[in-house]
C-alpha cells in the first residue's frame, strides 16, 4: 500500500497529519510519500523552500527511525497545491491521501480550503482529512 501525505510544513495540523500517516503506515504495512507543493519559487519564497526542506528531512529521519519506508518530495511544477497533490498521487499510484484541515474562522469551519476541497473532490483514491 502507498500513502501520500500532503505536507505544508510548520502548521500545527501537520503534526496530527503525520501521526495519522504513521498509524496507517504501520497498520497497513504501507510506504509513505510525504509531499509539499509550491507553485513557483521566487527569491522571497526561497526561504520558505529551505524551511520545508528541513522539515521534510526531519520527517524522513523520524519515519525511518520508526521503520516506515518514506520518500519526501517538494513539488514545484507550476500547478496549484491541490492539482499538484492529485497529479502526484496518480503518477505514484497511491492508495490513500492524507491531508490537514485547519479551521481559521467561522466561515472556514463551513468551507474547506480550496486546495483541500480540490484534493477531496478530484482524487481517484480515498482521502483522509485530519484536523
């Protein structure tokens, strides 16, 4: 089984997403793909990219220590994060996608973020949302 984790990096919900991914990987003897997506990388966004690279290196190290097969990826393909995650999932033939949902406001509690909504509606495999 292959599980894709849509990872933002630095959000509180990321920890919860990784915990669920770890449980699923152990329960189903699955390998993990942990992917973060950026539409493009400008000079200003380069700092964010460096931060995400460090987060992903830590995630890989942690999963390896748990005995979970894990690959990390930073996707910079000019797509929105939602499109990127769905396309990557199809390319890798993953069986499940795990995403984080943050409630930022009263309206945010009623509507998913646009990327999360896109992933849930467009993915050809099951999507687990974590808050």
